[in-house]
C-alpha cells in the first residue's frame, strides 16, 4: 500500500500560453479530508479536470495508490477509483433519482451482467437489477433521499441535487471522492449539515476526500490539510490552521 | 370502405418503415449529438447486400447476412469517419456525414453499375380482408416494425446498456466520469441503427423490388423529417413521426387531385410543425445556459 492515496508530481497544463496549472504537488493520505482553495480562476477545477483525465496534463503526472493514472480516459479513471461531483450540478435530469445512482453502480464488478444476459432477460439480469436497486436505495438513505427516489432528478430542490450528485459519485465505489464546491449556494444550516455528511462519508465508507470550496468557515472546520492555489501555482500548503494564517494566503484572498 | 382499410394498412406499413429509419437518426442524434446523413445510404447498402446474398436462395439467411453486413458498415463508418471528429464543430461532422453518403452512393455505382437491379426476396401474395385486397408484405412489415419497436423500447428502458444510453444522451461527459465507456455506447447505437436500416431496406424491396444506388436518399430524408416532426432525440417521437408521415403519404397518394404533390405536402407539414413546435411533438426543450 502506497503512503498516499493520491499524489500529483509537478502536475500542470497550459492552454496556449496560459498556464492554468503549474507544478502542482499534492499529497493526500488515506481518510484525509483535503481542501483545495484559492481565488476565482486560480485553477482549482482545472486540477479536478486533470485528475479525472478530462484534460491531459502538459506537465507532470499523478498517482492513485501508487499507480500512475496519466493518459487514461475519464471512464477508466472512474473505474480505477476517482469519482467526482461538479461545480454546476450535472445530474441526468430526466432520469429518476434512483436510476441516477444505478448508473453509477454500472461498472462495479459485483453487479456485472453482460448485454446478452440483459437482453435475453436471464435470471441473473433481474438479480443484478434488484441488487443494484437495493444498493442505490441504501445510498439514498444515507443522504435522506429515499423518499424522492422515484422523482425526476431535475425536480429535486437544489440542496438535494447536490446530495444526489455525491450519492451517484459514491455509487461508483471510489478510493477518493472529489467534491467541487459542495457547499455552493447553501445556507449556513445546510452547510453545517453537509459538513456532517462529509465526515460521515469519510468514516462510513473509509473514504478519502478532496474538495474545492470557497466557504472559509466550512473549510477550516472540515479540512485536515489545504493547498492554496493562485494563478495556477501553489501558494501555500499544509495543515489547515497554519495555511489560513499565512500572510500570503490572506493577501491573495483579500488583495492588497 | 375497402379503400380506407387498404390505405390505412399501406400507411401504417410505410410509416413503420419510416419509423424504423427515423429511429436510426434519432438514436444517433440523441447519443452522439450528430446528424448521420449517411444513414439513408445504409438502407441502400442493405438492399444491395440482400441482392448479393439472395444468391444463397435463402431469404432469411440473406436478410440476416445483410443485417450483419450493415452493422459492420455502420460501426466502421462511425470508427473511421466520425470518431476522429468527436469534439469537432457540429458543422464539420455534418459535412463529413454528407461526404460519407456520397461515398457510399458512388461506391455502389462503381460496384453494381447505375442500372437498377431486380430482387425478389419473397412472394407473399395478397389476401382478401373485409372485401379488399391487401398485400401480405404490408402486414409483415407492420408486424415486424411493431415487434422491433417494442423490443427497442424494452431494451432502452429495462437493460443496463439502455440506461447507460439514456445517461450518455443526458450528459455525455458526466456519464463518462461515472465510469461509462461512451465510445462503446456510441458504437452500439450505430450498430442498432444500421441493423434497423438493413431491415428498412428489406421492406423497401418488398414494396418495390428494385435496388439502385440512390434508393436510400429519399427515404433517408423522409425519415429524417419524421424524426424531426416527432422530436429528434426521442425514440417514441421517431415512431410517432414515422407513422404520421407514412399515413399522410398513403392518404395523399389516394386522392388523385393532390397525389402529385405528396412530397411537397409532407415537407410542408414539417415546416408548419417546426414553426409551431420547434422541438417536434415529443422533443425535449433545451434551455441553453448563458
């Protein structure tokens, strides 16, 4: 077992002459809740896109549990164990809540079922569908979404859509969960609730979590360690408390 | 009365053929977000393949081999022509599709010549029903179409692959990030569409036993119209649009005064529907975020 669940080495990408991310080295230990913060346009979501192979890095590489991940396709990356949510929610809007989660379960080996078995409606198909449905319900229960399981995803209120995205990502059985601004648009009460949920996920699923967030209260309460990005480069890194008191970080946030 | 019944059955069977082709357009559009204008020409290739494989003197075998041939063709077209353009501008893909269409037509002309070929797949004859003569081939077409549509709906609704298809059509990259192999889903879509096109080719041959290199063009355009009328991207929409167009065509042919304007009438319906309901009957409204 490698020391770090996720490790990036000199990771960077430039679009033309613009260095959207440059020489980013992040090391995340198992069961950590790790925060990625920085002003708007600092390259946080770019890092997520690099880690899920939506973008191909122009420099450096990254490892999941010691295995190099660079150059895979996004679906392979997901199967290896990196799952994510999106800054602007991207659910399958016209599918029901439970089916959204079931899509996440598709590639787990324990629910494997060939197209032929599925088309010929062999017993295995029904067995697997039933198991997937049960598993999906179980996940929805954690997020208090079981009641809404048969409504369309687009009809859920905003906060619940965010939760459903996390449930769908968890369904793919990741080793590390990437949350892109999970608290965006939430009121203080919902944010507090979300913090509890994230801790619960860490403990219950033995999960490692990397999250992007702007809400400093949320970050300082939840994250064990932070990386602060500014203009695509690492400004500061380390334990949350120390980092948030770093004059460079304060300057980048407040300006001056 | 007899006239009405035979017009109805003709309309339904013609509509079934359109629906079957329209399904190919609509599924590919829904999943790969592209208009595959070469789809009509796969019908033509299907026709020629049936012509070639009828040398076996076994209609069922010929149909099966033609379906397999078209599936291979469809998957190859996707791999060679469209896949490298994934992420390119929709216009580039559209032009490529038109290019593939002409390529197939020209290749067919080089291989089989420009004169049309006669193919008699099977003589079904006709039956008397409530005092009117009905072609059995129309009934067969109708029955097979209904069966195919039910099977396809079940496939999309109740299988894992179908669910993955819906997910991809909703949000391709989100689906990919949930571990779905999008390339594979697109390949399967092209395979299904092409198999349906081969069947459509067969039914055309049952109606009029001639194969020629541009035979796919008009049905292709009509079926595309049907897909748009029904709401492109929607599977029930393609079925509805196809049946509607087939009925209009069949009725219009029966009325001597307007028979010569049948095609014009069909496309006028398209224009009117696009004006009144730009998303078609069952199409989804997409609000673009700004």
